[in-house]
């Protein structure tokens, strides 16, 4: 049986930036830890920081076979793709990171770097200077610094008490949104805003240059107004249109800045009929729909059912939408409910990924 003490020691050495010692400690233990995600991950990160990208790639692939969608793993693999100049794959992985962990801090910074400085020469310069390491998975605070920070934290807490009223007032304000000015289209971008060759793809929306520009500019305006659903609609319009590859790539990056809402913060709550009329336009929008559930299939790890949209009063059904929760749910099928979920398209069919549910404690009134 593998000893947890070795991995604990390796983590400590990693935080101390003693990467060679980490590699020496773990390299002879592969057979013992062949089923350990943490073993391969720690070893891969140590290899990345000493510049052994070949070894890092090998160990990350081994870790991926054990845990496919670990966010730390995706950040590390994205950084390797970026280091190699494969910005397309890097963007793909960073977007997946944000899909799994919207609050991740590294992915937006990396996407912004790719947007502004993603040419081979700049990437090569950052690799040579070591700046590229700012996109590597964080190592944590060294133990000695952590102890010092603990002492400082006591002082900070005392000071924080004096400004608690101010902080509370500021917290009630909507959080400041990211500055998207870097995504503004240049004169040259607007001059080449259309896809030159339409023979290589399928385009749901054929737009004029003016329509593409208006749709693209609307994304940034809606985002600053906290209307993420409206921004998502315009992003979808662009992604499924005859816009140029650059405009569509920028729209895909802008998508990563949108945030998950709660019941009370959903903007532009689109009704079922509107979404069903053009589901590709509303894919990934968040909605709150009411109704009842049927055809329930529940396990210890998930909950699936059909949502009868509009059937809360048992008078009419606006539509039937497959609803999936990636966790077990306690839902009373005999009572109406409201569901906060994300519109998805699976095999061209309208479905919903559920996030939250509200049901009345008793009775049938929502």
C-alpha cells in the first residue's frame, strides 16, 4: 500500500520550490503510486517548473487517465499547449477550465494574453524569460511564509473590524465587471468582418457586416449592464454566422467572462416558446422555468427527469424538456417547482442542465 507520507513530503517540497528534490523523491515510486492522481500531478508540475516539458506531458497524460476533468490538470495541460505555441488547443482547455470552475483566476489572464500577445515570437520570449510560468498551476505559499502570514492575518483582522460598516455597504454594490476594451474591433478587423469562403461550413445566420458589428458590440454593452443572457444570445448569433474567424474566436473568448446567476440575478429570462423556436440562439443561456417533473430517474450521484414547462397549475404544458442535475436531488414530483438551469443542445435537442430548485414547503402555489 502506498504511503501518504511520501506525497505529503512531495507537496511540502513543491511549495518550497525544491522541484529537483520532488522529482528525486517520486521518480522511483511509480509502481507504488500507479493509481494515484496526486502522484502523477505533483511530478508533472515539478517537471514543468524545471523545464522538462516532455516529462510533464507524460505525467499529465497519466494523471488524466485517472481523473479526466480535474481543473488543476486542465490548467497545467493548457499551459503546456500555450508554451508550445498551440494557442488553439490552449484556448480550448482554458474555456473548459472556466466551464468547470468559473472563478478560476488563471484562465481569464491566459486568454487575455493569447488575445493580445499570442504570436509565436512573444510566446517564445516569455518561455525564455520564464514569464510563461505565471500561467502554470499555482504552487501555494511556502511554509515559512505561511507562518509569517498567520501573524500578519491577526493584525489584519483587527484592522478589518474598524472598517466593517464600510465593507458591508460596498458589498451591496454589484461587483465591478472585467474591462473588455481589449476586445474592441479595429478598423482593419471591421474591414474583414465577413468570412471570405462560405463553402467550408454551415452557417445558421447569414448576416451583413453592419449586423455582425452591431451584434459584436452589443456583447460588451450587455456584459457591462449585467445582462449576461443577452450577451450570450449575441455570442451565439456570431458563432453560428458568416462572421470572420477572428470575430468568432473573439466571441468565444468573450463567452468565458459570463457568470452563473442565481434565482434572483437571472437577466433576460427567456420563455420556453422563444427558446424552442431557435434553440441554437439561446444555447448556454440561464433560465428560470416553472412546471412539474415526470419520468424521474434518480441515483446516488445524479437526478434526471422531464420538466413539464408551464404545467405548475396542471392546465397546460408549454413544452417537455429533459432536465439533468449532476448531483442527487430531493424533489417532490407531486408538487410544482421552479428550476434554475442552463439551456443545452444535445444531438440537436433542447435540454437543460439544472443548478437549483425551488418548491413550496406545502401546497401547490409557487
